[in-house]
C-alpha cells in the first residue's frame, strides 16, 4: 500500500495505491468484512483553515485508520515516520512501514472526540475544559450517497450549540466502503480530524466515549465476553500502541462505566438537551423509530425508573433482535434495562426479559466503575478521572469486578 496526502486551502486529500499483495475485500479490526469502493477520500477543516506543517506520524496514523483493512505486507508513506510508529505497525499488523527517519512527537492537551451521544457527553462532564473535535460525514464526489437520511448535519449543528471549544471536521472517508453502508474503515478513523489538528492544538491525547461494554466486554460484533486485550481499545492493544507511538494516546475516561451510568451523567449535564444518539432524527429530535432509539430509550427509562415511552412494537423491524434468544450485543445493558423498567413485560423487550431473568440485585455491579479502567487512563489525566469517579460514582467491589472478568464465560459463550 502506498499512501499520499495533498493539501489545498483547508482540504486534505488522501490517495492510496494498492500493491499486488493488497486486497479490495478486507476486514476491520473487529472482524467486520469491508469491500473497498474507491481509493481517495478528503478531510476538510472549517473556514479553509489549515494547521501548517503536520508531523508525519500524525499523517501516517490518520492514513492507517483508512487503509489498514486492505493492506497486505507493507505500507509506504509519502513522508518518513518515526521508528516507534513503524515498530507499532510491524508488531500490531505485521506490515513493513516506511520510510523511517522522523523524530517522535509529543503534546500536552487532551481533546474529546465528540459524537454528541450520551457516552461522549459523559466524557465532557469529566473534562469540562477539553476541546471537542467532531467528525461530520459529507458526500463523496465519486460515490453516490444512498444514505441521505443519516443526518450528520444535525449532529454537527448540535455540537456547535454546546458552547464548548468545538472544531467540526468534515470528511467523506466513510464512502470508501461499498457494503453494507457508509461507515468507518476502522473505528479510529473518527479521529482523523484530531490527528491532523494535534500539532496546532498541542494534543497529547484524544478521549473517546467507549464505555465498559465496548472496552472490556467486547462490544457487539467480535465477542461477548471479558476482553482485557481488546485489540481496538486496550492501551496495550495494537491501536493503543500505534496512537501512543504518535504522541497522542487513546484515552477512555468512561471505559469502566456502564451505559446506564454514562446516560445518567449525560442527563444530569447542563447540555442534556443537546445529547443525540440517533443518526436519522432532524433538528426537532430523534426519529424514535430506529433500533438505536429503542435501545437508548430502554437505558433512559431504566435510569429514570419509569415505563418505556415508544411507539415501536415487538413485531416491528427495529425490535426484531430482542425477540430472539441471547446473547445480545451490549447484553449487560439490556439486562440492566429489563431489570429496572416498570412493566417491561408489555414492551418490545418482553421476550428478552424472559430469557435474561435479570434483577435489580443481579445488575447492581453496573452502577459502579471497574477499577482497572482507571489504571489504564494515561497518568496525565488519571487523577481527574479518579476524582470524578470517587466523588460521584464509586468503585466496584472485588465480587463486582469479578462479574466483569467472568462475563460470558459463565454462559459458555465462545
């Protein structure tokens, strides 16, 4: 794989050329199959702004978040990278990377990769002075947009209304994929803007809203059990080592907190009216009809200890997965919701509740923080996370932590 960046008045263009050993059908780190549709994408900063000289390590990591699924044995960048980045690519992906010859970089500040959802809002509550970098999907000049109902413009507008220091970065990189819909080649591609701005903003870390289920319990695609070596988000995982080598380590301030806790934090924020997890809603609010809206309504109702408020019924497509037996993606959260929502037996989650048999007591561990998640936060920001958790949430007991560490194994899941 050969990659090249060009720049023109605030627009960065990434081109990558495949070698004979590269492939057009690859896979994301979490195993999702991906088919390559085009070999170019763009990243635009607001107001034609450009941060000047960008460290080659930052350009290389940004490019790798796009090119990784399709790269075979080597990647050739258009600028020399530091030995640390080349080593991280070799150790993590088995690729030879070069040319090598740049000194490593460092930074001091933390930025938040802000999506506008409850989890990233929870991160913003812990770090109220950190700037936001928001990724906005825009159309690609060479790929038809069949997903115009995904309202990325609405999410970007809500991010600007937070009153925080917000930079909205626009990119068409999600249109590199042809199936099943526009999406990130790697989940870390959402940080492309933060990587390109890291020098200007003196960034020494980028914070994401990935919570307990995504970080430690495997997320919902590649496993459903305790995953301390999660390749995507563990500090010592392949992506963690790569970002750290580029002087901008991954930071997961809510990595030890469940979705019910991050939802409670978001709803207690003064910015709660701006929280939005739905990709289809307009400026008036979420669509209330999609599977994501249904799932988030379950969490919100559980946190507020009230009945579910939805027009979705068990027979609709949005509720189909909850009529099947477990395991479910994010199952710990579904258990919490089924245990705490009054009248769950009359909702689209009735079958799931019957399968899971969760109770208030059996889900109590999800109301506290898993201690190793704090230890994983880089030392520079660990004290602030530790203080917030200690003051407002509390730590799991040893028995509760073991619930995390045996998750999935007790059910005999692969």
